[in-house]
């Protein structure tokens, strides 16, 4: 019987670490169904949906933790709750940066019951306006009948300078 779990691993970037983690998983008969990896300022975080023979799950987890003592591992069961039909949309949100902006954006999406598949936020100085600009690229999972324009309008309520571009 197969065991399925989500592994989150984070720590300092080590050259080739993703390849070595994958090899360690395969060496015990496991595989990653899906994965997402992010590297930022010398650190990385990866989340993987792992499948392995049930009898090998404990061995796989202990092998990873023993071989990579400088990394942190967190394990969780996959979300198996049924969800209605969805579609994926992509948006870009741009505005003047302010404290709490990312949290406020996340709150709006949560209140709309929208799943965030991917969110990449950047902040950068704009010489011409003398402020820091916030830009977020979002990939969202929304109900199949969701009106994208209404979602964009809700996000634009963050402040009067918010612009949402539907991709």
C-alpha cells in the first residue's frame, strides 16, 4: 500500500540540494508527484507531494533528516477534501507599497474563498515617483463560475492606486 504526504523542507541553499533530495527519495522507492521550489537570498524552501510504499515512509523521513541535518523538515497529510470545479487565473497587482499590504491582499483572497496556487511579490524603488512599488504575480484557483472582473475589483479596494491586470 502507498503512503502519500506533503514534505516541506527549508534551509540554506546548498548546490545541487534538490537533485540530492530527489535521489534520496527515489533510493527508498519514493517519488514526488508535484513540487515547488523557491530560492531567496541564500535560503530555499521546497514543498513536495511524496508517494512511497507505506513500509518505507518512516525510513524515508529519517534518512532525509539524518543526511541533511542543516535542513528543517515538516510533514503533513495531503488535503483530500473535495472542492467544486475550479479554473486557474493569473493576475498582476501593482501599487505603492505600504506596511501590511501582502496580508491585506491575502485576506481579500481568503474572504473570496480563492485558492492561491502561486504568489510572487516584489518591492522596488521607482525614481520617478519617489516611492517603493509593490508588484505581485498571482496564480489563483477560483470557482469555475467566478467573475474575474469582480475579483479584480475586490483587490483594487486595497487602495486607490492599485491596478490589477488580468493575464
